[in-house]
């Protein structure tokens, strides 16, 4: 259902808050969709839906089967990179990369696949392998019916530019395979690190939109054009269509990795990646998605409507489209529904009843203990994105550990090397106890010098507040009220920009470990997530 709000819409950025990078925007009829990267989080690829480019709701995650996406062992910030969503011939096409290795030079293991569906909500097909020559693949459907794949080329040789250009090859829908010659059609500019290609066509020109500068503060969107799909391509008069790197005062930093959409009235908009640093450096919400309005010049070049290359926090919405609030059922925070709230995801593995169950104890989420929080294989962890700088997350856990190798509790998570974990476990002398495990740049330690004893039985309330770069844990046991535990912690470790390059964002959630391998369970009666700003 959609509720009309007004006839004059204003797009307020970012439109997709919190970890929603690498947007691929698409319009089919009156419906707009944005697909974004999910990296090691399962199910893979987030798709949001809108009718006005202003109001968006999370609609689906299409890669929901292990046969489509097997990420066990994938590195932090591996998995799904830069999906591309398109529509032709009555089908939705989704192209994606599953990255198996990336952090250490010179190699990257990046496998590119295609899935299709008649409906955006699926079911989606089994994947078709395309290539692994580089990442960020995109499919272009030409006016003559031919289809073309573009992706960046990774060159592992030491003496060469590793971001070696944009490859073009034809895709045959009948054989579901790439055919014909492979051409390198664009080597990029002096900014370097060319990636994220998308092709468009207008007035006889092919437009190639790419990302450059890396996905940090030098990021930009570069536009080039050619009369022939395989080039040669000439650069935009500004070189970069979008670039915030020259002005640290711009609120939407890291602006780049963009894609274009045309409205039914012929207006053009650019969806792009951005980041909002909390202290001039750290983006704890990860890389988000914003939208800019564009106009075509008399020279057949596209420009930001506001002029220049700097993104704006607010732009005019599309003409002829009343603002529509898409109604999304609000989750109560209780586990009294047969399915998890759509905002929840797991790490690397499918959410299956053998380890994550809403049915074994009705009204509770049961997590069966698996590997520790540093594992890139099987973690029993369910979490959701942090989408505001001021949030509270709260849960109540019932857990009777039998030994010190069994833990359960509330986690603030970036990746296996950076997270905070308020855990409930067992000490041989003290009984059930609480402590905070801080994993900071891959080094784990307990924050408190001594464990805090809690009653031997009964539920334990756990809460965290996140205020910018400050994180505070609290707990409640028995009839006592909330009590702070541990110091205020540095939430900057939950950002892309902390100790090493990463691509995700802060999550909050519930987890359970049983390092002994006996899968001892923990039951959670609720998970409350509140945004205060």
C-alpha cells in the first residue's frame, strides 16, 4: 500500500541510511528499485523499492539459497560486491560478484554470476557463471536486442596498473554465455582505480559511467561517451560527474560509484554511494546511498542540476509524482512471528532451523552455539544494520552455560577483527558471569579485569547505546534496573576507516558460541532497536 503525502517531493539524502553501498538503480513502469552490496552478510543483495525516489522500503534479498551464494570462509568484506539490476524481455537480471579473496596483493578471486526472475520478489534462478577477470560486472541491454557485459579488469602483474580498465564482451541469452571478443574500452583517468561500470544510451551516444579513486575519500563518478559501444570514449568536460573529495566540509563524502535512472517524465537522477564521517574520518554507518538530480546540457553531456560536482543533501523530487509513503509493517521486537524481521541477516551462511529457530521454543529466537566471533565460517549470529548515529539496541537472553566455552549475548559488530560483545558465560568459581569482549584490529581481550557475577538462573537483559563514537553497554538481572557495565567504548572501530580497509558498516545483534562443538542453545525473547535521531 502507498499513502499520498504531498504533490511536491524533496529527496533528502542519504535515501538509504546505513550500510547500503554501490547502488544500482532501475525503473520498471512506475516502480523504482535500488540494489546494493551486502558483502559477507546473508541473504545476498539488498533491494529497496520506491514510487517517488523519496520514500524507500526494504523489499527483498534475492540470493537466499546456498546454491546461489556459498560464502563459508569468505574474508571480511568479501562476498557480494556491486550488484547490477536491470530489466528486459520480461525478466529482471541481477549480476553480482562473489569475492573469495581480496585483501592481499597481488591476486583477487572474484567470480561473476547472473540470476534472473520474472518478479522482483522472485523466485530467482540458479546462478550462471560469467567470468572472473575482474569485479563490478554490469549488463547493458542495447536497442538492437544485443546484450553486453562490462566489468573492471584486474591485472595482478607488479609492473602494471592493477585496475587495468573496463572490459566489454557480448552476452548471449540463448546459450547463457559470453561470446565474441573481449575489448578493453576505457582505461580511466589520472584519478585511477577505475571500476563500477554502467552503460547507457541517449541521442546516439553510448555513455559509460564508472567509479574512480577508490571507495574512500578520493572516490568519484567519471562519465565518458562514444558513438560506438566499444569506443573510443571521450571524457566529460568536468571529467568527474560527481566528486566531493576537494572539500572536507561536504556532508556527503566518498561520493562515487553511481548509476542513472530516467523517470516517466524524462527527468534523470543519479544514485550514488556516500559516507558521513562522525569525526572527519570514521563512517560508522558505512557507505550509504544518496540521489542527485541531473540535467542534460545542449552539448549532450549530463550535469548535476545544482552545478559543479559536489553532492547535495536535498534535491527536487520528480515532477508529476506525488510523494508516496510506502507502508512497511513495523516489527514489535518480539519473536512471536513465524519469520524473522526482514532487517535481520546472518554472517556468510543461510539462516536455517538447524541453528536459528523460531519454532523450537515458540515466542523465542533460539540460537545454537557455534564458532567464536572471529570465525569466517559458521557463526551463530543474527544482526541488523545500524542506520542512525543515535541508537539503542536491547535484548533479553535466557542461557544456562555448562562451561566457559559457551557464551551468548549482545554484539556490536563490524567484522571478525573489530567488534564489541557483551557476553554471558560460566566461571567455575563464580557461576554465571558477564564481561565485554573487545576485538580491536584482530586482537581480542576482556574489557573488565574481573567478571561480573549474575544470578545462577533467569533471564538477563542486555542493552547498548550508540551515540556517535561512544558506545555504552548495560545489563539487568532479576528485579534490578539497568546498570552500566564497562567504560564508554570507542565506536570508531565499527567503521570502514578504522584499522584496515573494509566495506560494510556497524551492526547490532544477538549471538551464541559453543566452542566445545556441542551446540548448546541460547533463547532470546526480544530484540528492540530504536533510533533517536
